[in-house]
């Protein structure tokens, strides 16, 4: 606001026109403009404080802000700010089974993705296939055991009002198993000559290679 007034004093800004009023380089009008702008700033700051206060109250009540992870749904018809979160009858059992397969059968993220894509036909809320990175995030999300941290990495934990999908023991076991699982080398990979010697002359990175296989119409294979 001070910069705007300075522009008017320097005659670089002739006037300010709003929907209902025009302010020119007049002392009284500039004074009124500053009062109106200060009042608007005060109202905006008060709204910000009220939003933060309401958000804090909501969190302490057990309702985490933002969208719940896959496996849960929100009650669209409840009062805003206290919408009940319940287990998705379609995706919830699959997510629970996913944790069991990691914890007790030592499945990897790629195993889960193949199983969820091909056998369970699991999709996101937008109807898309789940990504591998999303699977890893789900395994590490404590929301499924009934707790959440907000803000993230703040060390402030809260008990959620939602029904836990899994137990804390199962969550810990699955998370630790997933971290301990080695990332297997893809089937059919091989060592290529000179790849560990040749480097890019521009960035200095190593040269990569892969084997391309083409299946012919007569049933043969060309590498």
C-alpha cells in the first residue's frame, strides 16, 4: 500500500478506480484508501487465524485433513469439517490383504502391483491402475492402523476417529519387511560389454544398454 501511495505522490499513478469509488492524488482520498485497505487486511488476517484454529480443532478431534488414502471413503452427506471416514467395502479388503502378503509372505512391491492389476483389477478413485510408488507409500502410511502425524515429520501424532484397517503389529511388520526386501534384478537381464568403461563425454554418466528381443511371425526370435 505504501508503494502505491508513493507512485501517486510521484504522479506515476493518476488514480485508482474500484467498482464503487475512485481515489485520486488527494490527501483525504489517499487517507481513506489506506483505511479501507488496512481494514481489508485485518479481516483477511482474522480469517486466516480462524481457519488455522478450526483446522487444529479438527485434527485434535481425530479427523485428518486432506483426502484419505485408498481403502477409505468420506461421508459426503455429513456436516462439513466432521465428515465420517469409513472403510471402502470394495478396496478396503484388498488393501488389508496387501499388508498380509507383505508381512507374512514377503511379497515385494512389484509382486503386489502385478497381483492388484491382473487378479484384483484394483483401481484408484479415478479408475486408473495403481502405481508402484503409491504401493510403497501405502505400506508406510500409519493411517491404516488408526493413527496419523500432522504436519508430516512434525512428531505430533493423533488417534484418528476412523476404524483401523489393520493392527499396529501388522503395519510394523509389513513396513519393516518391505524395507528389508531386496530389489531383485529383472528377469532376463545380463551384463553388457564396455558398459562399465564407456562414459558420456558431456555429463560423465555411465552408458547403459539393454537387449531387444523381437518375436517373428514364424515363431522365431531375433535378438
